[in-house]
């Protein structure tokens, strides 16, 4: 995975590699100790739902990251929440459309 810009208030990170597994119903990526996302699990289900959760995020104040949404052949639409001390710190959306 490659992100650009100041991710979680940090500098532009190098690309990260996550391992995973899949079968006919689900694709799961996991990463432990990633320098940007901490311990991350991302799950893509056959019905088009996507969820992700991250803990131990190295950024100064962020405790957890959660993502929920949908993915299709033409788009990736999710909402994310960042928590600090168990309280919502930031919420937003990520919408990618194939053109």
C-alpha cells in the first residue's frame, strides 16, 4: 500500500507491504508493527463490504483507526474514524472512482 502526503500528521511514508489470505468469501490483509498504520487488519468481503481496524498507531495522539464501507468494480467508498483516548478525534470519507 502506498500513501502520499502527511499521513496521520507524519511525513510522506514509504510504501508498506501487508500479507494476507483469501477464499471465495473474504480477502484479509494484516500487518503488525507497521511504521505508519501500526497493527492493521483490512477485510474485503464477497458482498462488497470492507472493514479495517488499526491499533498501536505510531502517530503521536492516535489510538485507533476504524474503516467501514463498500467496494465495487468502479468505486471504493469508505468512512473512517480516528480515536484518541477512546474519544472520536477525526472522522472522514475516502471515495475513489475508476475513470
